[in-house]
């Protein structure tokens, strides 16, 4: 989305807006979408998965469609960070705020980890973009691929990782996780499992930040 003086919105990567796209009579219905890149003064980026009519129509919306924005809102932003080391945990389309935070959170190589979970390789969105940011900033990216574990309902791991403990697997990827600020976004049940694993790994609850895409 393009606009003038967008910096005056005071938005940060990781936050979301309620968007109204004025392309059809249904424009009054707002849809929450997170920024998927750090905001620029001339542009804001979102990345949208088709769930129903409101999200699906974005794929065919004519360039130049006017957009009303309301926000910014949200718990995932640099202001909640009080530790230098950061781990971002995402599943599915929950990657959008995490991708923006990769840019928004200042870090030196080794300080920021992204753990990104999807069912198949094709389900990873923004992968080239994420790899480009990681190469530029020195962030470590861990792609965790595999279908859901059928016999272990409360897990953040795929079936092929179900021989591992929930916290054990996290600490294998990020050994000093207990010292990190942690941000989590993804499917509801997956977020609950990821939060429990993060707490079990020793991160105090005050350093764990979640954004739910359900309402
Ligand atoms: C804070 C926040 C940030 C979000 N950021 C993004 C983002 O960056 N990218 C993105 O693709 N989506 C994001 N979403 C989800 C997005 O807002 C919805 O998918 C979208 O508004 C659905 O509208 P729709 O008209 O396409 O679907 P609807 O017609 O409203 O719904 C279609 C079907 O999907 C189900 N459904 C739709 N959305 C959800 C949901 N969120 N949770 C559970 N079931 C749902 C409905 O129950 C219905 O059965 C975010 C949601 C929130 C709350």
C-alpha cells in the first residue's frame, strides 16, 4: 500500500491494522492484517492468506484501490523488548509479524533466531525474502517442516520430531533461549504448545509475547 507521510501513523513492524479496501460494497467490513515488513514512509506491506471472501478478493483487487486503515494495534513491537537476544516463533501465516520484526529489532549476528514451522516446503511463504533479510542481518533461521503429530495433540513439533521433548527441541536450536525475549504467532493450538515449551525452557512469562490471529 502506498501513501503519503505514513511515518505519522507511528507504526512498527510486528503490529497490525484493521484494513478496509474500498473496491466493493463490502468495504465497510474491516479485516485485521499484520505488517509483513518494517513500515516505510511511502509504503506498508501486508501478506495475506485466503481464508474467505474478504481475504480472497485481495488477489484480484485492481491497483489504485483506495484503502482505509485503522491502527496500529498489537503486542508484537520493539517497545516490549527488554533483552538483547530475541527468538521469533512462527507457524503458517503467523510468519507475517515475525518477518517484519526481523527488520525492526536491531540485532548483531547470533542475537536473533527465527523458528518457522510449516507442514510442507510449499507452505513456507516469504522464504526468499526471509533468507535475504537473514543474510543481511546475520539472523539465524530454522525451517521446521513436517505434518502435524497425530498422537501428540499438544506439540509445536512436527510428527518427525515427536521423539524429542518440547523444550529439549527448542534448546537444541537456541541453547541460551532462557535469556531471550520471545515472540510467538501462529495457529491457536500451536501457539499454546510453543508458549508452554518456551516457559519450560526457562523463559520468564514476562518475556514471552503472543499475537493471536483468531478473535
Ligand atoms: C491481529 C490479527 C492479525 C492478522 N494478520 C494476518 C496476516 O498478516 N495475514 C493473514 O493472512 N491473516 C491475518 N489475520 C487473519 C485475517 O484477519 C483473517 O483471515 C481474515 O480477516 C478472514 O476474513 P475473510 O473474509 O477472508 O474470511 P471469513 O469469510 O471471515 O472466514 C472464512 C472462514 O475462515 C474462518 N476464519 C477466518 N479467519 C479466521 C481466523 N483468523 N481464525 C480462525 N478462523 C478464521 C471463518 O470462521 C470462516 O469459516 C490476522 C488476524 C488478526 C486478529
